[in-house]
């Protein structure tokens, strides 16, 4: 039964989709979540370590997933910034940042959840381009940052430390899912072979691209991967599916350590996530989609 509009969560997903092999699962789960009003997907950059066109590669991966799901042309896709912020006062304008601003400024009593699976570049740019959105009903959900309370190297943060400082210093509502939590969302190859691969071309692609990525990126035996981006959806779908605490928002040093000034507003920092809930929800939605169950997010 379709949900009434007031029961739908407003969501934007910002994803560095071709960086690794787990964003794909999160994107698919978001597209198949009927309690979401999905305002759009924003392909994000993931630095220049492997390519000089990382945002474009993320866009191509999103387009491929939409094709595999027969959703091409039905979902708003707005390209994000191609690079990190040059400093903490200069935005990198993009269609993605404009989408965030436009949705944040809508007259809607429901909060707008903006899930970031990579760097915070587009959120920081949106805040710098239109500071009023910091006072709107916006929730930023970020997969990123190192171990509390010290911090240290973490991939998503490393791709735009300036942007993280802009967002953490702002007054926008922020939910942080740090590295120590997202690394725990692990699945085995055997689990994926049994629960994902049998479900059509989409299932086969999701498993094959993950195993291929692991073979390129790891030395020695490996038969698992963390689907570390999926908690960004879990906390939207099931707000009580985890434990958290509120801490004054830190800032970040060039070495990615937390700098605890005590001068910023509190942020919600997750300590645990209900792993069973988010993984079983994903497996079930992929299986139902392959059987022809016509349940998807509501696309704006």
C-alpha cells in the first residue's frame, strides 16, 4: 500500500559511486525503499588517486545501475563538484549543490535527509552558496571521519578536509557515522553468492563488480567486504536502529585528527548500527525487485 506523503522521508543521496564497490548496494537499496521520497542522486568525486575524472566515473556508474533496474530517465541525477574545495570559503558550484539548495528551501515540514557516502564537498558548497539552508530543516548524514575522539586518516574525509570543516562548523543538523562503525557492515562472498547473485542481471553485476574490485585492491586471501555506506539509509529508515551520543562538533586538522574546540553545535555521533536490519532489508528488496515486485522510492 502506498504511503501518504507525510509518511515519506525526503532523501538525497550523494555518492562517490565508482570509488569502491559498496556504494552500488546503497544506491540500489535507496531506489527500492518505498518509504523514501527520493529527490535525486548526486554523483560525487573521490579525489585523484586513481583517475582525474572521478565525478564523471561516479555518474557513469549511477547511469549503469539505473539502466540495470529499468529506471533510466525516471530519477533525477545532478552532477556534483568535480574537485574538492580549494579552501574553506570558496564553493565549487554544481548541479548537485543547486539541487540541495532547491530542496532545502522548499516549504515542507518534513526534514530533508542528505546522505553523503563520500566527501562533503557538495554540502559545503551548498552552505557557502546559500547560507540560509543551515537554518532549514536539513539533516546531513555522513559516512566518514576517523575513530573518536582522536581521529586520523579516513578516506572520505581525506578527499575534502576543507569541506568537512565548513559543514562541521555550520549550524546544519549533522549525523556522523564514523569509520569504526561503517567498517562493521561486513558481508561474505558466500552470503552475496546466495542472497544477491541469483536475482537477475542486477544481482550478478553487484556481486561481480565487488569481487573484481577486491581482486584489484587487495593482496592475500579475501572473501568479504564492508558495505559501509548502507548505514546512511539505516538511520533514516529506522531512527532507533543504533546507539549514539551528542558531541560538540569537532574540526579537522590537515592530518585528519579531530580538533575539539568546544565552540560548535552538537552533532549526533553513532556508536552502533543494527547490522541485521539494514542488510536483511537490502537482501529482501533485491530479491523482490527481481521477482517483479513494483516497489520503489517515490521519485521527485
